[in-house]
C-alpha cells in the first residue's frame, strides 16, 4: 500500500495562518480528506475531496492540491483549533480500495 | 442527527476473541457503506475494514485479514466486528464510521477501547 507523509508538528500564533501538508504518490489521481481530532475525542471531517468543506465547518478551514501534495490551511487560527490533523486518501485503482491515513500533524497554537 | 455508538470493548488475553458492536441512528443505515477504524494509544489512525450497504462486499486491511470479520444487520441498524486470535498490537480504540462515496468518513462514533494483554 502507498503512504501519506505529514509533518509531525506545526506551531502558529493565534490569528496567523497554519498550513499542514500531506504528500503521497497517489494524490494526483485520488482525492484527499482531512480530519481534526482533539484529545479524547473522535476525528471530525473538516475537508473532503481536496477542498470541499462539510456543513458546520468554519470557513477558516480550506484545502488545496498541487501534484503529489495536498495542503490544509487554517486562516486566522484560534486556540480551539489546537488538535491533531490527519490526511486520508484511498487508492481505488486495484481490486479493492486501499484506504490510507497520514501519520498525523499536531497543531500547537502558541 | 447521525449517531454511532460502539460497545463491546474490554480487556482480553492474547489469542482471545471479542465482538464489537456499533448501533446506528439518525440515518437510513441500509443505504451506507460502514467501516471500522482503529487508533493505538498515542498513535495515528488505521483503517481496519469496510462493508457495503447490503453486506455483500467486504474489505480488510492486511493486518487483520483472516482474524477479523465484519458484518451488519440492517434490520437492527447495527454493525459488528468479530475479532479472533487477538494480539497485543490490536490494542486500540476502535471507531465505527459511516463511509461516503469516495472512501472517506463523514461520521464517527466515540470509540470503544480494546486492550489485549496477559
């Protein structure tokens, strides 16, 4: 199965912009998805199909894609955005979908 | 609103078995693929298994193939994971998740902890 690579940590001050990257060879052909997970809670989908935002997710969350890298951008970071963020994709070119998560990025709001 | 509630976790010895359940509500359960995803303590997320809306198509991660069995009962709005030959590395919080087309997960339960230890 293929891999998705994320930086282990990103730190930003409140009000700044946080960018979390996710790299993988299959990303040019497959959509990426992003989840936010706060301590002791289940993950929450914040971006789907590279750049779509589910209802109820604040507009400050956005996603983009370029080649083998997708990026989650959080504009005007707030203290409540401190969490682990995971990218995910699925290579469905084989006989079954190979669902993969990145290793996760801990976002620290300074 | 969509609710997924897992149960059945606990402490089990290596080589033992456990059956997890997930009770779904707030949506038409029989319309959706469902999945189990796990998270070892302090680690990242790992997809475990998928089952189609009718139960006719099933996929497993290589790490659990041959040991775990996913199933569903659409009449009871319930998803199951039978886990056999459990190993220490199966220790994790197990989440039930509703899958969306494109193989992603729009809704998650709160998880149930499985600990495999002697």
